């Protein structure tokens, strides 16, 4: 593969608009929509299914298509590249074992959380698609080269961590997310999702891994 130049100006403007708009939404817009709609289930469909796809998935997909000639994986191939699922089954299994053992250590058993509900399931269905389209399908895909894979992966991990800050601020867990070292799992997951996308050249792999992780977190914790 020949060396390519990534669309630096476009990515810079995109990130500026994306991070500012999503920060404002998380701090003010999300709760306002929840209060306006009232019903928690409908509210989550609107926020996760409609708004997040419009703000995250659609622009990222359009940009990936527009800059297709310089993408590491062409937009039209991101969901079509042949995927050997059996090669990646150990990662899915590792997620299950890791979170299952963690739940057992914390609670003395492995059981479904009584707080698990339909709104969390809706979140799981959309979060993998929206977040992986932005961070792997667009941002990583546009910046990675054969010679600079790991630098792109690590920068992408830092950007992925940053997008969690507004929600942590709103929920009042920003400091504890660092003092408890919980932020490390965000960075590690981003590296795993990025690495699997690069190896498979298929976005479905990190999407399903992302969905599985979030589902297990909601189910067990």
C-alpha cells in the first residue's frame, strides 16, 4: 500500500464541531429531551437510535465515503470484507470470562443485575454502531498508514477516552473514573477495537465486540 496523506483539515474541523456539540448535548440536551418525552423507553430510542445516529453515524459514514480513496479500508468494503469469525472468538470469550470473574469477585456470584432494563438494551443495540463508525470507521480509518499503525491507534484511544468526559462530568464520576483507574479499560478497549478493525478490515467485528462488552456490563454490573 502506498503512503497516503490523511485529510488533516477536515478531521480537525470535524473533531472541533463533534466534540463541542456532543459536550453541549450531554450536559444540557440529553436531560432536556428526557424531561420533554417523559417515557424512559421512548426517550432512549430517540436519544440513542435517532439523535446519536444523526450526529455520529451519518456524518462519519458520509465523510468516509467522500474520502474513500485515502481510507485504509474503503467505505464500501468496511462491511463486506470477508471475516473469519473463528479467528476472533477468543476475544469474545475473553470478554465474557473477564467480566464474569470480575462480577464474581465483587459480588460473590455471577448473576444478572436487577437493574438491567429495556432502555439499557436499546443503548447496547446502537452504541456499537455509532461509536465504532466514528472512531474506527472514520477517524482511525482516515489516519492510519502501514508505517504508522500504532501511533494512529494510540491517538484514536485518547480521542475515544475524551468523548466520555462530558457524560462523566454530568454523572459526577469524572474524578473517580481516574482515581479508580477505570479510564484504563476505555483505552484498552479502544486499542482492541482498533486492532481488530485493522486486522479484519471489517467494521462488524469491533461493532459486535463493543456491543458484547456493553451488554455484559449492563447485565452483570
